[in-house]
C-alpha cells in the first residue's frame, strides 16, 4: 500500500464508519496519546522499567499503526499530501545530511 492509498483508505473508513473526522486539535491530542502508549512499551522493552500487568497486552506494532492512522487523519483533514511531503523531506535530509552522519565519529 502506498502512502496515498493509505490516506485514501483512512478517508474511506472515516466516511463509512466514523461519521466524520475528529477536530484537528482533538486528533493532535490523540496523536500525542498514541505516541505516549508507544513510548510506554518501548521503555519497558528496551529501557529499565519492567512491564506492569496491564502492559502485557500492548503490542508495539499496533501502537505504531495507531500513530500512523491518526497522522493520516490529520494529513487528510489539513490537505497535506503525505507522499509529496515525505519525498520533499527525504530530499531535504539528503541535501543537508549527506555527509554529516558519515563524518560523525560518534556513529563510527
């Protein structure tokens, strides 16, 4: 599935099952919440904290997909073509950082 297809799939789902998009600020809050849920799993998986009983049912891939879902919603409702935005971002990063990381002694 392309990014464009994902945006269209989310839009179709919202129009079929979701009644309407939540407001942009509500979706921003939901995005923040979803990132927090991923952070909770990450810190318990790779950090020093241990899992609590109610954390055991959480799934990292599912939390990442939740983040993507909300990001796609926000892109749709604000008129952002994420394919074009991502391509432009990759070009920006390449131009800016093409030798920066290679020459970073901390990474070698």
